[in-house]
């Protein structure tokens, strides 16, 4: 093997191993439930149960009720009849130290459903402890307690994400339907003070990343730059008359991004495009067929849920494929038009160096 080829092989192996350490399935930890609401008495106030607290409220209720879509399931119902209201759970205190620590990334999952009417309900993560949340009752201070979060607005037909100083609204909001359950994933980067939001409705085969007019879908925490305290509370807040809004199956994974659905047990395997639980060359074929194309489904090659098939999807597949014992020996990795979905600059530079070395060697021999 030539010295140039040896260097290329060593470099490729190093890159593959580095990527494998980041994306291997074993790095995805299990979710821990904040609450599924099944242990409480129907039509009881959530205040004081399971770590939940509502504090002093005006014309606001937070009750455990029957799921309007499934009478055998219990859910949390929040309703505001014209006052101010909030409900929160300090899951660090109530769930044995569970939190998304400063300097780490974790995922907050929940299901939500809104009714028709003038809905204005925000929900998401906070780094404020329960005792402090109880003391912050003034309208202006309450919403400053949020970090990564979104809200339901516009008669319950829009899900809007908060990006630093303001919400992403209007045409850039995610359109939702009233009286319909949605799955929500907030991937919270508590190092960079940013987060990503994924929403999945009944017509969506997979979670869909909410881009909100941005290229990457990265949104800033409400209170600005890092560092922040550990994200330890799940917070629901309303500032105006809002009919019934429902929440269920709140989970946290403190180990990183996790787009698995903990409520249904549907596991998403990194690199698995067709959803059969196996990462193989069929998955690569689906990525190649839709490479550099806008798509709407994971089964079309969108492993990163950004509605586009590109280098990131290929790299996730390659890492999982090689990590599972697969081999690229003899596999044609060229795409349509001969494009290869990997940065070639380093390899080309090495080839150029090898060429110069060969020319130099010939000159010395002459």
C-alpha cells in the first residue's frame, strides 16, 4: 500500500470513529417520565400532586381529567377564564435529580392538544427552581422564567417557537388543528443556549423539524447567551383567556438528542431509513435516490428530520452501517452526476501531496 493511500485510509478511519462515537445507537439513553398523570384521581387539581404546583392563581385551573380522545387515559387540562395562570413541575426535586445540566444537551418530550378559541398558552423548559417560581407572580416576570419553549396561539391553530427576544409567528409558525394531539420534542443545548423543536401530528409519519424561516432550526433561549443553570422545570403559563389546553406524557432524556417517542415506544434507529430496524445498503439507496432533494418523510432519506436529504443524512447512515459491522468494500458511493456526498478537499490535498512527492522522487532519480 502506498504511503498516500495509507494516510487516506487512516484519515477515513479516524473520521469514521469520531462520528461513530457521536451517533452510535448506544449513546441514546432512555427517557424518564416527568408525568403521565395516570396515578391521580380524575377531576382533581394537580396542585400539590407529583411535584406540580400552581401557586396563587386568578381564574385559572389545572386539573387531571379524562383524555377527550380516550376516556381511559388521564391528562392535564389547563384553562384560563380571564386571569393569569401557570402550572409547573420542578422535576429535579420530584424525580430524583433529573435535569439537563449546564454544559449538556437533553430532550424534553410532551404531547399537547388545544381547543378552539383565543388560546395563548406557553410551555417548555425553565432553569428556575420551584420556590422561586412560586414567588414570581407578576405578569412581566413570569415569562422570563422560560428558556427553550413555544406556545399555542391564533385560536389554537398555530404552534409558535420563541427565538430569543420574540416568537416566530405568522407564515413561519407550524399550523396545527384544534382538538388534535401532537407530539413535541425540544432538543435543548444547554451549552450554546439554543434548542431545536420537532412537531409530529397524526398525518406525519415522523417528527418534522420546525425551521421557522431559519436554515438550521436553531433557536435561542429566551434569556440570551450562555451559561444558564440546569434546566430543571417543566412550565406551562397563560396570560389571557384560554379555553382547555391539554398536556400528557411529559418525559426527559438528559443524555442528548432523542427523537424516539417514549409515549408509544416507537424507537428511531440512527441510519435506518426504511424503518425496519436494520441499517443496510437499501437505506443508502433511498438516500442516494433523494440526495439534494426536499422531502417530507424519513423513508425518503431524511434521517435528520430537516426536510432535506444531504451530507448529514449520508454520514449518519454511513456511521451506523459501519458501526454495525457493514462494509463499503465494492460499494459504489457515487451519486447522480458522479457527486460523492463527502467533503473531498482533504483527500484531494493528500493526493496532490503524493503527486508532488512522486515528481520530486523522479527528479532525484534523474
